[in-house]
């Protein structure tokens, strides 16, 4: 398939909030980081509101929904609590993720095929409120097929295995991307991406249109500054 889009960088600012929460302080402010990331060329701001609120809080989403100039993508589990927050705060897009209490970070993609009706109903309610939807899944053919349903606009492919093991996983990501696009789904990727593994992914799976990157990009920003860090990642998407 020929690439007819420009690749977008979604900057995940969760870990700016992690630093704030470590002191139960008012700063650093993830909204301030979001605005800097946008100024540097990010196409989207991503945040993950977790059940344990270890970083992003509801008030962060409320403020970002009002101030982000590009697009606000909120990652959340498909729970009643999160649904109420999402319908109150109304981000542009919601990415549904699997969440296990106590996990250090997201451990895997959603098992869409085993809970298709529940996910379809959740996405339909978000869609009715004008919120676009994405599902975070492993690059698995069965999960891609299961994700193609009314009310779902996009899939985000989990790149954690690629980041950890490289190799054959790139082929799986490319195959899942091709299938998702054939089924009418837009394709994002994320998890564990950094300055070393991003470019090989872009070259190996060129039809992925959006990359959501947090931990490494914010970590690099500690040394480079946030604007410079965002620009370094953007260069790799060209
Ligand atoms: N995409 C999803 C769905 C995630 O859950 C995360 C982590 O919150 C990311 C992307 C970003 O991953 P990382 O922080 O490893 O760049």
C-alpha cells in the first residue's frame, strides 16, 4: 500500500504528572508540557487515566480538553468509572486499554475477540457523545479482525514486544497494519518506542500513521529539553 499521509506523533505526557504526584505538588504541570509538545510539532497529546490515578487526574483531562489545540487522546480501561469521566471531560478520542491493578505499565493489548459485545457497546456510547475511539491491541490477526466493528475508528498496535525483542515482531506489526487498513481502520502504534527502535519500525511498517510515545520521550526531555526531544522524535517519522 502506498503511503498517502504524513505520520503523526502523539506525545504522552503521563510522566510529567508522575513527577508532580511524587511530591503531591502542583508542578510540573502536564498541560504545560502538552502545550510545549504541540509547539514543537506534536500532532496529538495522549494521556492515560488509571484506576489508581498514579499520574493523570480527571482535572488534567478537563483542562487539556479545553486547551489542547491539536487532538486529545485519552487512554482508559472500559469501566463504568472511566466511562463517566470520559463523558464528563469529552476528549477528542478515547483509546481503550487493558489495565491490571498494580501493573507497572500496560502489559498487553485488549482481548477484543473475547469481549466484543461489551467493547462495541462501550464504543457506541462514546461515539454517540461525539468521541472517536481506538482499541489498543497486540498485532494479532484475530484481534485486528475482532476490532473491525461499527463505532471503532482505529486500532493502536502494541509495540512492547518489538521494543523488547525486535526481529520477527516487525513482520507481525506490518501484517496487522495492512489488514487493519484493509478493514477500514486507521492504525497507530505505541509502547516502549524510543530514539533507537522508532526508525526501524517506521521503515518496516510504513503504513502506521500515528505513534504514541511517552516514557522515553519524556526521559530524553530531562536531558535535551522537551521541545528538542519532540523534534528528535519527529525527525525519525519523516
Ligand atoms: N500507547 C498506550 C496504549 C499506552 O498504554 C502507553 C503507555 O501509557 C503508550 C502508548 C506509551 O508507551 P511508552 O510510555 O512506553 O512510550
